[in-house]
C-alpha cells in the first residue's frame, strides 16, 4: 500500500500533494456561479408568490381573491416543481387556506352552499399539508391544523399535535 505522502530518507514528512490553484479556483468559481444562480432563482420565485398574493388581494370579494390566487399559483407551480423549490409557494398556499377558512366560516350558517366551501377548504389544506408538511414552520402548521379543527376534524388535530411537538423541539 502506498500512502499519499511518506517520510523521506531523513525522517521528515513530505508535504501532501497539492492540486494546482487554477483547478481549485475554477471549481470554486463554477460552484459559486451555481449558488448565485440558485439564490437568484429562489428570490425571483419568492417575489412571484408575493406578487400573486398582492394581485389577488386587490379583488374585493373573498371568492374572487381565492380564485385568482389559486389560478396564479397553479400557473407558476410548474416552474416551482421543475426547479425543486415547491417551498416558495408556502406563503401563497397558507394565505389561500386562510381565505378559504374565512369564506367557509362566513357562509357556514347558510346550509348547502357551505358544503362547497368546506370541501374547498379541506382540499386546499390537506393538499398543502400532504405536499409540504416537512417544510412548514410551526405557525404555518398551526394554520393548517386550525383549518382542520374548524371543519370539525378534532381527532386529526389531536393526532397531529405530536408532530407539532416534534417541530417545536427541532426548531430550537
């Protein structure tokens, strides 16, 4: 077996072999360019989600806000998925859950129409949880759980409480 460096005849260690600095700087430069491009892309996606929320917020009716934000997020979801950065959509999806919860609660006493809004709320909240639960913050997780609780899914909230405890300990 030959070592990368061995003692010379005088008993002193030879220096380990070094790569030419040009190769290292080229690799480092390539990596730095990649990191810069990724950060720029992520910033662009975050700005896109913020713009989608602002555009949807311009509508007066809650139903129109929900439809607009859902449509905008769906349009950009292909870009997010292609770049493996679904987590940038979380603020938009959480806002969508909040608006769906508000709409359902405002329509709940009216009977049959509330079932449509309850179904929409459940669909949006459960889909967000299913796809992104490892990346949700405690506050975002709480919004999802409160939407389930408002729908009467208390058992699910109790079952998931353990997951919130795990998230809280991992945030420290």
